[in-house]
């Protein structure tokens, strides 16, 4: 039973690492934040560079009152983004 549980845990960990690798290879840096390509040439984001670089958490930054200002709800990092969408 322990081997079955350990096997399941290792599979879950492997899947998580594969997901991180896939995301890492797709991330685009622009305006001091990360973006992910969508269909065509659109980019999805912005995502916090601090949260991804430190903990591999892909955290979407929130727009505030000013559409060129975004902040991370997790680490509170704030940036100015030149919107192109």
C-alpha cells in the first residue's frame, strides 16, 4: 500500500514539474512582467515575475484604477504596463 501511495505522489510531482517546464519555455518577458502566448499573436497576462521566479507560482497581476498600473495580489509587487491589447 505504501508503494502505491508513493508512486501516486511521485507521478503528481512529475506532472507538476512537467507543467512548470512547459510554462517556463513559453513565458515572454515584457514590461517587467511575464506573458503567455495565446492563439495567434495575443499575449495573456501580465503575470508576476517575482512569484514565478521565487516559487514557480504563476500569479496573474490585477489591473487597478489606472489601466497601465497592475499589482500582484500575492506579493503586492506593482508595475506599470504599456497595454497593447
